[in-house]
C-alpha cells in the first residue's frame, strides 16, 4: 500500500533544520519499521498543494498503529508541531512498490483523472484511498523524466509536480515486489 504524508511548514527560521530532521533522521527511522519497504521525500514545485510530500510503501494500516511505528517514526514531531500546517495523511491501495524518483526526474500527481498525465506522455499508476483521511479519494502518479521538463510549462493546473528531496530509501528486508528476505 502507499502511505502519503503531506504538509507545509510555517517557520522559515527553522525550516532548514526541520527538513534536515525529517530527511536525515525521520525517514531512516521509518524505513526501519517492520512493514515499511520504501520511503522518499519531495518538495512541491506547484501551487495549490502542501509544500512537502513523503511517499512510503507499507504492508498496511497495521504498520501505522503499532508500537514500533510510534517509537521509531510516528508522532515524534513535538518540537516542530506548532509550525506544521496543511497536514494530511492517506493510505492508498496497493500499486506495488512506490516508484523511485531520481534526482533528474519529477513526480507528477493528479486527483482529477489519468488523462492529464497521459497527455504528457506519462503512464500513470492509479491509487484508491482506503484509510486515514481518504481525500483525495483517487490519485494518479507518474514519474516525469528530466528530458520532458518542457512539458511542465504546458501542464494542467490539476497536476502537481514534486522534486525529490531525498533518494528513495529501501528497507533491507525488501527485495523486488515487496517480498521479505
């Protein structure tokens, strides 16, 4: 399943420190939680959406309710909580492992249908919200190769683009197609 966490951050004075915490400490802690297979963090290049997005491949909702998750990754935002705004969490149906987005690529997300992404020559993956906020109810995601960057200017306002802030982290327990070793 795909677990997404989106938010903005309202304090420019501590934002760099918060980003370091999230990218360098929180993501590695999350990927060590049993049931987490991949984790990657992004920053929005589009308006009309939260600034930050984290996408994780997990086994299911139980991974987010256990003690191991609470100890290692969930709920350790106390220092930053007052500055976190526009916070949303969703769990989407299984699409396999979340695609890794390389530094020379962008992630494209659309909640209004796959056609906007297909018009860009992309092959979107369809996701259906199954738990947590369940909004947006459906989403399509695709990787946009760097060589197609000129498409960004002509894209629909319904497509949100994200630049990777981190490489995709992969659990040492994960092999192809999410199988444990």
